[in-house]
C-alpha cells in the first residue's frame, strides 16, 4: 500500500527502518515501554543516543576534534545560531548565494552580524555555482557560509570552497548522500527531515575550537557550547526523532554498506532521471550539468498548462509530491537516499508515457 514518495521534506524514510520502529513501538527490546516514553537520562535512551552518534561518526568519518550536536529548531534556526555562536569577536558573515535557502540565511544573519556577499549565482539565474576564483572574502570575514545543495532550485556544489576562514555549510538536503571531508568545515548543519530522519531534529557538526566564539548575549539554548558540554541533553531532546535517525544510520551502514555505496546508487538514480529529461523535448531542466543536484531534480513541461494534469495523473499512478516548490512552480522529484531506484525507474516510465500521449 506504500506509494512512491518524492517529497522534498519531510521525505521518504527507508521501509525497513519504519518496520523496525513499528516492531519496537510498544516495547523496545523487551524493556516494556516505547522509546517515546523513556527518560532521556535512562541507560536505555543514553545507549540509543550514543549508538546513533557513533554510527554517524563512522559513516561521515567525523574527526575527533568535532562535536556532534542533536539540536532542534530546524535548519532555519541555524541561520541565526551560526552568527550568534561564531560572531563574538564581530567581523562579518560572508555568504555564497546560490538560491532561496541561502537568501534566507543571509537575511537572518544580517540581524546579528554585518554581512558580505562573497560570491553569487544571481548573474547566471541561479543555474550554476560560482567557481572558486569568483569567491571574494571581505577583509574582516568571520566565516564563509554556503548551501551545498539548494533544494528548491536543484543546484548543488560540485566542490568544497577553499577559504582562510571557518567554512559553514547548510547541508540540509545532501548530507549523507555521499562521503564528504568533514575536516574542511568549521560548522555543518542540517534539518533532519530529508536524509537523516523525522522532522524535529537538527544536526550540527562543529569544530571544537569554534565553541568559544559566541556573542555574550547568546541564549543558553542556542549555544553550541551548551549542547557540546551536555551531550545534547541540557534539556529534553527530541528523543524519538533521535532514535529513528539512529535506525537510519544503522540502515546506511548495514543495509546499504556505507556512503560510498550510497553515493553510487544516488548517482545512478540521478543520472537516469536527468537523461530521461534531456532525451525528451517535452521536459527541461535549466541547471548546468556539473551542478545538477543528485537529490532534488526540478523539471518543467514544454506546455505548462499540462502541469496540473501531470500531477493528477502522477498521483493516480502512485507518485506523490512531484509539484515544484510553491515559490517556483513546475515539477520536482526529490530522490533522497530512501527513495528506491525502482521508484525512479517507474517515474521515468510514467514521464515517457505521459509525454507520448500528451506531448
Ligand atoms: N536549508 C535547506 C537547504 C533546506 O532544504 C531547508 C528546508 O527544506 C531549510 C534550510 C529549512 O529547514 P527547516 O525546515 O528544517 O528549518
């Protein structure tokens, strides 16, 4: 009865993870209660939390001098938490602008720190990521922020920017899609609801030497240091989301075989979907091939009056959430880790048939 879900977030979760959560829902490992009902200070929950962190560290090869924080408030809260946590000595937040989420980060950041646009994809209509040579830091740069994958535009960095200041990355929609060199970053953050787990949890990975640079008026609950010093349990954490994320990490390790394998599958899924779009005049995607997102594939129909029909027929055929973001329209297929390759194959068949009969 489960349909193919291409939602940008909250996104599809691996079926085996949901089944395991279902099996353990009423009685976690014979302890007679649900994870949802456990004290976050109990040995049981602490073991769940520690295992999740250990698995994440193994998957992403997170170096020992980085802290992993399980926070709340979504990636949107990080737009403010980053300048609050790193801006204690002033200076200016530098940004690379490649889309709507970056724009929101810039707008929010300006409230706490002066701001400088170090590079922008505006000139090319947000269809290609600025190259390294184009990045111009301000003399007083405190950090450089970018969005590795713009979820709405489907624009993904093909490289990690080189910079002399701490690099901050919003990795909400491509974290865990492929291996990444964590040591290149100062701060990485991500809302959980795409490749990590259910909404409600926000992951932050921060280099230890950056924990002492907060603004003095820093609210306790927004401080990375508070979370680092208290094992992310200064207050009651989102325990069930943390547990479920742990099951996703376990799935990535044991069922998929790690991030190299995951990346291989993701590349295959994305390549065939883009090929289906490129090979058919009825569909189009404007992004420079090197920056096409492997997670979010936006596309338009040659005849936009058919958009509604496309979505209706897709839904009837079992393909959910293919509408583009409300701000841009068109279509978007989000093909995160948990979207099976078979779902992409079935979508391609549907798109080919739709173009044949309606195009
Ligand atoms: N950044 C990116 C790249 C996103 O895709 C999203 C949400 O889709 C956000 C930030 C906002 O995340 P949240 O809803 O967790 O605040």
